[in-house]
C-alpha cells in the first residue's frame, strides 16, 4: 500500500511539475508576444508622429510654394495690364500722328498757295505807290489787302510750326513708350519663367504631401482640419463685418453673374468625404482666368488658407459675404473696396489641388447657402 501510494504520489507530483513547467513556458511566450506587440505599437505610433510631422512640414512648404506662385502670377498679371495700357497709348499716339500728318500737308499746301498768290501779285511797296500818285484810298485798300495776306501767311507758318513741334513730341513719346514696352516684355518673360519654376517646386511638394495622405482616415482628418480652418476664417470675417459700413447685401433673384465662367465640378451640399459635404461649389476653369466680384463690397480676408489655398472673402453687407478659393493669385488686399464685376483674383490650383478651378461660397450670417440662389446660369 505504501509503495503504491508512493508511486501514485510521485506520478501526481511529476504531473504537477510538468503542468507548472508548461504554464510557465506559455506565460513566458505570451509575455514575449505582448512585448513584441507593444514594440510594434510603439513603432507605429512613432511612425505616425513622424508622418504627421512630415505632413505638417509639407503643408507649410506648400503654403510657401503657393504664396510664391501667387506673387509671381500677380507680377505677370500686372505686367500684362501695363502692356495693354502701353499698347493703348501707342495706338492713341499713332492716331494723333496720322491726323497731324494730314494737317501738316494741308497747312503746307495752304502756305504754298499763299506764297504763290503773293508772287503772282507782284512786289508793291509803299514808296512806289506814292510815286505812282495813286489815290490814298487805293493805297489804303492795297495796304490792308497785303497786311491781310501777310497775317494769313504768318498764321499758317505758326500753325505749321506748332504741328511740326507736336509731331516731334509725339515721336519722342513713341520712342519712350516703345522702350517701356520692350522692358515690360522682358519683365513678363522673367516673371513667367519664375512662375514656371515655382509651379514645378509646388508640384514636387504636392507629390510628397499626397504620399502622406494616402489612407481614407488621413484624408478625412485633413478635410476636418481644413473645415475647422475655414470656420475660423468665417468667424473672423463675421467679426470684421460688424465694423463695416452698411451695404446692400445680395438679392436672391438669380440676377448676379457667376464669378467666373466654367462648369460646376462639385455642387453645393454634395458629398465630399464621409459626413463632410461641400458648403460651396467648385467651378472648373482654366488657370489664370479672371475671377470677378459678384456684387459691391469690401475685402475682409485675403490670404492663404489650408485646404483652400489663396482665399479672398468679400463682405457685401447685411450679413452676406462671398468666398473665393483655390486662386492662383489675389489682386486685392484686405480693406480694399470692390465693385460688381471687378476682377479680384485669377483661377488657380492652390490649396493642393491637381486641377484648376474656383471654389466659391456664399454665406449669410455665417451659414453657407447655395450660390445658385443668387447667381443665374
């Protein structure tokens, strides 16, 4: 009995020891797996932080690139306007020159006829008329006649001299304007070259940025950040409108023109991503096309905004404002007054866009409303 009990006890003890050994081994394995998992999580968190940091750096770089593009594009536009103005001046000078050339020929013909008439009439001086014993009345008439002819000739000579002087002045102005035109053409070429360089740099930055926002979650996060940025701008704009002079606001009878020509690429209220919806419309249009103010107002914001690029906001009074985004460049500054139809910006791709277009919003007391209520198709 004792031997059997001993054997049985030994077997049980051995089983317990074996079981303990297996449990310890399993626990160690699980602890090892846990440490490995924690290490992976730590690496992922670190990688995510690095990605977020890289993304923020790239967004900051994109902002600088697009601001540089805006500056270069504005210079190109200013040069283009100056070229048009110089061409207009040259055309006016040419028209005036043509008129003066005709006038000059007429004056020369008149003077030539007067001189010919005087020559044919012969030379009559006062002493000869006295010696010829002509009557005083006849002499007086002849003197008056010759004085009239002489005055007419002097007037024609003076007029011709004035015409010649003005022609010389116009020719000098033409030389100056042509020199200015050549200078402007060179400047435009330089600005255009700089613009191309900035756009190339921007494309490189955008490519890198898109790599960091390749997941659906990251894209949604970016949209939420962009929406929050826009919300802050609108709130700031609302505060600015409180100090603005009273204006007429907008009339919701579809009488206003759209700010630029183009097809609607994304409509008001359409799905953007997840629960995020468009609060405005995107009009597809060529880069560099003019953007006009839909109504009179005052510019209350003109700067780069994350996700929307170069943005301009106009206060129209009575709680109404219009917003213009993704511009290539802004032609107005905060505080400027604008008229209905006045060019305020140029269509672009700023804000990280791959296609050119205009993002356009209309808001009333901070709330986005469908621009189609105000703008006719």
